[in-house]
């Protein structure tokens, strides 16, 4: 059983469209990170959220941490081909130092 | 750039050989983590260090795997008697010295066991 479930697993949309990726769990996380990973490279940090209900914006990307700190979402407006990549959510649970990663969402933006 | 670095970036070896990977964390980071990522999956935790002390090891880390961080700076991950199932991306990450701090990843070492 995967601790962090991401949906959708694959998403292919046209340039200019909006999209939302979800990261859900039945466990509470003390912090949650979103990373983007290119083929053959390590994950690159996009954002860290630590407070329930927190919303962070990074240009066209909006990240939200659920009130109960069990889920998160990533919303991209006006998607661009440069947004193509593997998006990973990852969280740390209270008293546990390791990162638990989600299943990943592979996003393709079609020009 | 003072990010996490890993060496080598790619390693191809024959089954049964030993391999060693190196990770240099961000200089002021006391915590260092190793993860393994197979194709199409998210990274999975292997082990982590607080300075030179190895504090947690995953069940994924069989007896053929050993990790060290002798001076609390760089770390090495050695795999003995490699098997084809060891083929994966090995990722290193580092963070500062408090719980739930953000982990920053290196570019990874891609291991292929023939």
C-alpha cells in the first residue's frame, strides 16, 4: 500500500490549459514537499509546506496543504511546454526523518 | 554552485562486481540521506546520517549494501556482489539539523548491472 497516492499518474494537455495534481494520504505529515524531476536527473525542489491550510504560489504554480495535513494539491495555470516533467510529492511524518514519496505524476504539455 | 553533488553520474558494471558511489552534501547540512529510484517509481529511502552517525537503515538495505560518512561530510554507498536487481538511480540528499527540514537532492548516480 502506497502511503502517498498521486493522481493522475499521467497527464497530457495542450499548452495554455490549466491542471491540478493531487497528493493524498490517510497519514498526517509534518511537512510536505513538491519536486519536479527531469529524466536522468535528481528531483528539484519546488516548494515546502508545513502548516495545515497553507497556500503558496510560485509564478504560475499554486500549492495547497490540506487543513488536516494529509493531502496537498499542485495547480498550474496556463501550462507551458517547459512544465513537462515528473512531479513528485513527498512528506515527512512526525518523528520520522525520511521522506516518503508519492507515486508521481508524469506531465506532458503539448505545444 | 554549492548544491549536492554525486559521483559518478553513471556506472555500468557486471553482475558480481563491487561498486562505490560518493555524495558531497551542501556544506552546512548535517543530515545526509540515500534513496533509490527504479524506473517509473518515486525514490525510496535507504538510510540517513546525522553527522557521522548512521541513524536509520531501511529493510531495502541488504547486507550487500553499506554506507559510511566517516568525517560527517561526504558519504559513500558501496554495493558488494552487485545483482541485476540493483540497477537503479541512487540519489543523495542533504538537509539542516532539524526534523522535517527540506531535503535537497543531488543529480543521482545511474547504476546499470549487466
